[in-house]
């Protein structure tokens, strides 16, 4: 779920809604609420504008390697408008 305070701020400024990655404690990665593997994510993110706003929500039980895989993907595609938040659970 997208950070409500951030979403309200974006609506107020008229900015784009943004995209959200979720990394769960079970090792699953979701993009905008849809489960996806890294190969699919790589193909998808490659087409995003560099100024795309991205929120990365990470469950505290998530393996660090899954979190790093998402950050590496975003960094490789030169996406820098990132917000990190902690999830409550899966």
C-alpha cells in the first residue's frame, strides 16, 4: 500500500502518483501490488522515466538480499526519486 502521507503530498502538488515495490518477509517482491520476478521487473523498470517517484516498502523480516536486489535494479536504471518505508507484515 502506498504511503498515505506521501500520496496526499503528491496529490496536493499535482505530481504523478508514483510506483511501489514491496519486499515481503517471505521473499516475494511486488510492483504496485502485483507479484513479479526480477526478470519481469528489469524489463518493466527499463522503460520508466528517470524522474519516476518510487516507494520501496520492506517488511522487517525480509532478507537483506531481496531489498538490495530491488535497490540495485532502481539504481541501474538511474531512478533516484526513492522513498523507503517499513511494512507492518506480509
